[in-house]
């Protein structure tokens, strides 16, 4: 499955087909633990069957609804190629799954919309980064968090090696040479070294061009990994605004993705932490005023009105209840009842859709020690 991006998250949230099943399962890259993930998914599917029956679906309807997910349980090859967590989303109109560099607790939510708070860590400005592994013979893009990494499937527009670019350019050069009657092998205009560098520059320009679609709308930092003399050549071609200084030096060919992620983390950590720390500082500065709150009854209506500029929310916690979008009334319950939704998830979704920053973090990282903390625009 392809990379989960902001526009795809919006696509999930705009599902209006009714019943939506969201499933989150921890996964493993190797070893005996691989066998545990499909077992966990099967157990969650049994729970999903009960919840769907409670919603009035008959047994054949339930079997048809869950069939695409059930097929994954029995696909041994599918489980051999995982990241750190698997998120699955099923509705009448959609079935999507994402292998993500995030550690999930087992979770099933059946509701009238998809539950997305666990994956919003990917869109927290201080949680994700990318590593671009570059050599003349290999190109890899790694999507990373502090605790996980996955290799991004690159589109055909991204050349995998300089040879691929040179071969294409060679045909063009030969055409130019034939047309102009010039006998020079590559229509060279300088020294061998200069022409070799120009080939690398063209290679990198095409790599950057191919990555633009993947990295568009991204504010996550990008770290280069490769032989150091290539860094300035790539920087000259780069158009991603968040390419950081320095990089992971040395030949990256054959290095495990986890090693590159680990080496890149110390370089991006200060960049990533600053955004969250600045926002948390502002929350504390506004404490006691109308510009911040940790009261869900205040924050949830504000998120619906587009007043939340930044929201910290506990990723692994739920507060069940209901929200009336007309009266802005919030009802919370200790035990989940039919028709309830996770109000923390709803606050995060509404903030995200209104253009606010969402920090889906561990509960102990929420400023003020509550389950959520908001800074308001006004």
C-alpha cells in the first residue's frame, strides 16, 4: 500500500457511506512474532462481527463487508513485508490499509466515521522525517519516526540509478550529435570531470522532480545519506524547503533502513523538538486566559468552529460520548454506548480539517497533564 499523506487522510474522513471499521494492529519485520499479527487481526475481526451485528447487519452482510480484511489474515506473503504497525480502514465504499512506521496498540473502532487519531502521529510536525539514501547506483526514500522506519515505494518518475539517466540522455546526445555533425562522443563542452558532474546533476534533478509529488505539502525534514561529495550537488537540485544541513555520510548501499534512520535521528531531533516546545510554551503562557484550554467541553466546540490553532491530544486514550454540531453540546460517558465516538479523535480531526496543527502524543507529553491541551487562534 502506498504512503499515507494528508490528502489521503482527508479522503478517509470524507467517507459518507455510514458504518466504518478502523483496525490497528502491531506488526513485526521478522522473527517468530510475525505469526502473532494475523492472529491478532482475526481476534479483532471477531469483535467487529459482534459490533456490526449490533448495528443490525445480518450474517451474510457482515461476511461480505469484512471479506477483504479476512483475506489478508490468510495471506502469508502479506505478513512478511510489514513495518511497525498496520492500519486498516473498511467501509461500504472503501478498503484501504497502510504499513506505517508507528507502533500501535491493538484497537478496533466501529462507528459512523473512520477513527484516525492513532495515525495522526505521522502528521504531527515534530514526529516524522525522511531520509533520502543516494548513490550513483541506488535511490531509496525512507519515511521515519523516532521509533520506526519504512521504505517508500517510489514512482516510475524517480530514476533508480545514474546509469538509467545517462542511457536516456545518451540517446538524446547521439541525436544531437548526428544532427549537428559533431563527432564528440557526448557532445562535451568541458573536461571529463565537469561532464561527469553534469551527469550527476541531471540525475539529481530528475530524482528531485520525481520526489515532488511525494513530498508536496510536507513540512517534515529531509536528511541526505550518501558519500559527502554528492551532498552539494544534490542541494543544488533540491526543491524541498525542509532539507536539513549535513547528512549521514558514507556509502549507503546495502545499509539497513533502521541504521540510516538511527543515524539521522540526532540530526533532526533538535529541529523536530523545537516546534513542539514552542507550541507547549505558548500554551503555558496563555494558561488561565481565553487563548488556551484543556477542557474538552471548551476545546471540542472550538475545533468545530476553526478556532484551534494547535492541539495536543493523547494518542492512546479515548473519551467516549457525543457532540451536537448545531448546539455545540458535548456529552461524555465513562462507558461507551452505541452511537458514541471518541471525542478526543473528533477534536483532532476537526482541528486538522480546519488547518490547525495536531500533536498526537503519549498522554504524559500533553502539557498540563490532561488528555488534551489547545491553543486558540482567538
